[in-house]
């Protein structure tokens, strides 16, 4: 575990310094915190804590945050010519891999949770008096568990993309294409369904227990995370990585 | 004698290409070993094989007594490296970089901090400890990378072209640092280099590799004696064409190179210098200074390469 934490420490430091000076870093993170922590909650008010919007953002945002982090961590290590030196240390392949993934997931989850926490503070400060605004249980679960599973899934997919990409930019581009296919392809497919199929789907959604659907989706995501991470560990072998240098 | 590195017919292929071809090598503990060869000769592949970063396709190798095929993690635990690229994290400071590698090698916090200070002070880099690595010159980065390689007091360090890309002053400074640190810490150094003058000055032993095959091993003096011929530089005035021709006609003279202020004469092994000087004086040359020397390692290296080229063209 110490070795994983050593890599974790280094990766977070690198991610934090990736944007250069403090001003650039603020310019990167402030818009995110402002949009999801201030602007959108103020627009939505009660709907932000009662409706699904905050939960959906908590699940979607990691695809951008963890995706960028994982490209920088895996493809960047190779692009910046630090990978071979790291592989020449006593650390095991698995510990290097897990340390990197843990850092990317933590980075993504921390930013999502910080935004969502800030949105609660914003709403309650603006409200002034009366009972506190708090997320509904299902939304809270989407934010806490959903953001975590989504970050893990993004990191796991991102590892495969980044290990094949020659540069951080290439990894980010490939990952954007995958994200686009996932998030635009799904709705387009739904639109393309014949009206009868759409109606049938709506009927199913109306009758089914949405909480149960959420739990099933979370379990599927968890299983996918585990499988992809296990495949990632198997793929991350120094004797193979050196040949790709 | 104990050996830090021992290989027996170590072999590695990349497809059909045999990058390292049955290399058998012994590097004594505590020595500075120079591994020489032209580009693509197999130097870096050898180094990667010794670190267990590539699998062996034939033969065997032990580093510090550990089998690189089955105990490569132990090899990496007890060795330090400075590879082709310095491998430093540009966004982090010098201290952060060394802290990270100190943690990797499980140095206790206090011991880690003391060791970092000791090495950086010795290398004249302590004032730069809080600077981002991206702000350092190439020479400074190499120094930090040397400190990183020695941080956990390894018994053996691998240096891949450590002075590549450095200006002459920085290269000399780095060479002195490597020599001093290796001596002070009793570390064995395995160094790959193109810089033959550097190898001649710093190395106790050298090995020459060409097209994956080890073609010579020995001390620099042994290699020079084996392949380089003795030379003499004669400084003076009044070198005429007839004087040069007269010198060339002597049986003990292999070649004469005419420079504006001196003649560079290559002699047969065991040849005496005095008859040459007498001849030049008789030819009206005013001899001011005579410098005797053996062929340099560079000359020996070039000769070795030519011999091998000839052998392969004959085959």
C-alpha cells in the first residue's frame, strides 16, 4: 500500500502543477466550481436538490475530469520521457498502475464533490433562513456513488486509450471521440427508434422501480470497473511498455 | 574477485534482428565500466536487459548476484539509474523529485532529507532545491538525476550516455562528480557512452559492442596497447617536404601527418624515437619539443570497428 500511496502522491502533485502557475490553475478550476457550484444551483433552486440534474452532472463530469487526468498520467508519463526511469525502480507494475488510477479517480471525485458541496452552500446562503437545502437521498447517492463509479469507469477506459496513444493530446482526442459516441450516440439511437418502440420503452420506464434500475446500473458499472481494471493491470507490464517507448 | 555484473551468452532479438548476441561479460565490483559502441550497437538494450526491463531470449545474467530473469525486482531495488532521458518530473521541484524517489526506496523521512541535502550540497545544487526542474539547465538536470540515482546508496548505478547534450564544461564537471561520488560511496558504475575521451579518463574497464556482439573488453590501456600504435608529436620549425618524405621512408614509421606547427608520427610497436629526431635535424628542422604518446582509446576504437567491418565484409 505504501508504494501505491507514493505514486498517488506524485501523480496528484503532477496533476496540480499541470496547469502551470497559480493564476492558470485558478482559471482552470474556478469556472467549473462557478458553473456547478453557483450558477446552475441558483438557476434551478429547489430543483437542484430535488431533481436529477445534480446527480446527472455528478456522473457525467468525471468523463471530462478523469479522462483528462488519466491521459496526462499514462500517455504523459511516456511523452515526457519519465516512464522508463519509473519502470527501472523497485516498484511493481501493479502498484504503479493502481497508484495512477487512484490519483485520477481521487482528482475527479474531489472536484465533483467540491462542486456539489459548494452548490449546497450557495443555495443555503442565498436562502438565508428556514430549513436547510439538502439533496434527496437518491440524488445524494448519485453524487457520492455515481461520481465514484463513473470516475473509475472513465479511468479504466482511459488507461487503454492512453496506453495506445503516443501523446497526451492524442489520448485526449481519442477519449473525446469515445465520450461523444457514448453521450451523443445513445440519445441519437433513442431518437431513431420507431414510435412504437419509444412508446414501449416509456411504458416500461413508467412501471419499473427507478431505484432498482439505479442499483442495477450501479452494479453493472461496478462489475465493468473491476473487469476493466483487472485487464488494465494485465496490460500494464514493464517488459511490454518498454517496447512501446 | 567479486563481480557486480556477470552475463553468459546473453541474447535478445527484436523480430529477426539480434540486438544483443551472446554477450558474455564480467564487471568487477567497485569498477567504473564503460560500455562503448556506435549508435544501434546494442548498448541500451544490454542495459535494459540487465535491469530486467526486457526479457532475455537466451543465455543468463546476474546483477549483484540476482538473476535478471527471475529476480529483476531485486536488481532494481539495489541499483540506481540515469537513462537516456533524465527521467525527472519537469513540473515538480528538485526536492519533490528526490522526495518521490526517496519514498520509492523506502528511506525514512529524516534519513531521506539528510541524504538529499548531502547529495545536493556535494553536487552544488542545494540552492536550487526549490526550483522547478523545468527551469534548470541540461547540466543541472543531469546532476539532479545523478543525485536521484545515488539516493538510496545503491551498490551499482547504470548511466546511459550521461554527458550527452552537455557543453564541454558541464560534461567535465559531471564526469568529476560521477568519479568522486562513485569513489566516495564505493559504487560500481556501468556507463554507456559515445564519448571515448570521457571513457578513457573515467573508466577502469571498457567493453566495446558492435552489432550486438562484444568485440573487446579490458582496461583502456589494454585496449590501446592491443589495437593502438604508439605515436609521437614533434614540434619545431622548418618542416620541409623532403624531411617529411625522409621520415615516411623509415621502416619503423607507419604514417606521418603534417600540421602547421608539428608532425604527428605513428610508429610500429617498440620503435625508438631518437633516430627520427636525428634524421629531422640532419634535414634542417629545428626541433623544439617531442611528445610521446600511445594511440588514444578513440584510435583504438576506430581501429576495432574497421577490423570488424573488414571481417564481416570478408564473410
